[in-house]
């Protein structure tokens, strides 16, 4: 059982029969864009007030970061869960929008995909560049991330194309090509400072996941092992392959190990192999994801960087742990 909550309280989280009485709309813009002004926030608050049983009296507005993030908490009694987001969607130009329960905002477990989420690259695509097959491999990657190809089969096919490539290229790719996604350091540092457990769960390779996890101070990391023989890439991946099912299983295993309820967990990713993990988490965030993935996640972040995940939890910019 989660600390500080009764079994009855935990049982109520996220169940339609006992929806929370208060919800919060979070508006998040791209950092530095100043896309959110007071007039827009007031317009959003007015639309929400028109829906609620107590009008403007039940509204609480908070600035999380001037020009970048605001939240509007409101009395949700009698309002269908989908209605506030639908009403605000026409205002959501140039910023991201999420409408979430006001309860259990802060998460105690984060599972994060690595490639195109915590880092900006797809490492296999970068490796393929060394054998002149970047376009071919990238096309397979894109189809797999959209869910058009079986992830494990697509991974095996791409890795086979790297057979006999000097393994020293792995270090070269990491040092020269791999860059962190904006907001990644702040996200992990802030959540860990608040006592959360952070896990990196990647369908990529342990060679990269181990280094990124150490660099950002993730608590644990999980990925696939690329087979190396006589200093060269063997063209195979160690079985079993960590994919869609394994990511979801990892979330559930870590939740049990830390005695956390679903509402206390968050997952973030961008590809089809992340969908089950996103759905299983208390809050699943599709980050700059393919449309098929974004459509199935609770929240889609397009404009914000990874620090948007902190705003979703109610952190203010002043509470961020920066590096």
C-alpha cells in the first residue's frame, strides 16, 4: 500500500464510479516562446467556469512559469471528463493542454523510453550511417515506431545489417552524436530530489542505456544487449528482446517492488512499443510522438520539452532542480 493513503482512498483513484471532485487544466508552451499570456489564461478560465456548478467561485488559477505554464483548478462535479479539454482545444494553439485529476499529482515512479525521448536520436539509425544504410534502417525504424512492423522482428532485421561493423563505432556514436532531449536533466534531477524512482526502459541497447542512465542518475535501466564477437558487431541481439510487453511488465514489477499504486506512476515515450507502458501508468505521456501513439496516451506533449512532465505534476519553475 502506498504511504500516507488508506486502502479505501487508493481504491478510489481513477475509477469512473468515484471520479475526483476537482480537476486541473494545465497549459504548457514551448520554453522561451512566451506563448501564454494572462488574457489567454483568463479566457480558458472563463470557459471552464461556464461548465462548472459553482462558476468562477470554484476556479483557482496558478502560474507555474510566467509565459510558459499555467494551471486552472476547478470543481468538476457534474462535468463529463472529456468536456473541459474539448472546450479548451480551440484555444490550444502554440501550447500543450492536459486536463487531469487534482489528486495524486506528484508521481513516485517514472519510466522513460530512451531514444527520441530522453535522447534526441535513434541510435540504430546513427550506427547504420557507418555502413551507408542510414536511409534504409531509418525507414524500418519509423515503421516500427508507428506500429506498422513487429518491434522485435524489425530490431533483428536492422541489427543484421550491422554485422561485422567495428564495435568501436558504438563509443564514437555515443560521444559524437548522442544528445540529451531538452529538459531531460531537469526532469530526472527534480523528480529524484523529491524522492521519486526513475527507470530508463529502452528497446535500444544497453551500451547506450547504461551511459545515459549514469549521466542522468537514473536509478535503474533496462535495454537490449547487442552481441559483440571479436571486437565486431555480430549482427544479432541477445534474447529475449525487450519490447512492448516487457516495458509494461517492468512498470508493474517496479510498482509492486516500491509498493506504489497506479496513480503514483508516470511513463513517457514516443513509439508504438511504448503504448502499453503508457496505458498501464497512472499518467502516460506521449512525448513528440507519432499520431497513433499520441491518440492513445492520456497526455500528448508537442510544444513543451521534457520539463513539461514536471508542470503536469504541479511543480513550479522555481522548484526545478537545474544543472
